[in-house]
């Protein structure tokens, strides 16, 4: 299944939240600052319309256990509707304005 992308998106694998995020998937959902949640069996997406909101949410999730440094991480990816993915991860692919998980090798 695919997840719809809009404006600015942060996408993370559910398995990463289970293994690294303090409180797991349920806490991640509680930490979302808006009603932009989209999910499928493998991925969860947070969306916003400005970079300040994305930076604020990134600070929250890093404080809860996900890794990030200078646009380098495999824990999550930020995807802009104008720029595409800001860095590469090997667990996601795109089709028009959606993304979907691919098996890790």
C-alpha cells in the first residue's frame, strides 16, 4: 500500500519506531503536533506546510531516540513536494505523489 505525500513530509518505518522510539508507535502518534497522520502496514507519515514545523517535530523525535545529523539518517526521511527526498534511504520508493516501503536487503 502507498502513503499520500503533501507539502513537507516526514516518513518513518513502523519497525524503526518499535525498536528505537521511546514509547513506540503509540507514543509517536501522540507526539504528532497536528492531524496529518497517514499510515499503511509499514510506514507512518507526518506532514506540515512549513519548515519550522518540520524542524520542531524533528527535534521531538530525535529526543525520543531516532537518529539524525546534518540530513544524514536511515531512521526517517523528509520529503518535499518541490524537492523530493532530502536524502536517500534504501527502504522507500516513490510513485507520483505517494511513497511505499520496499523490503530491506
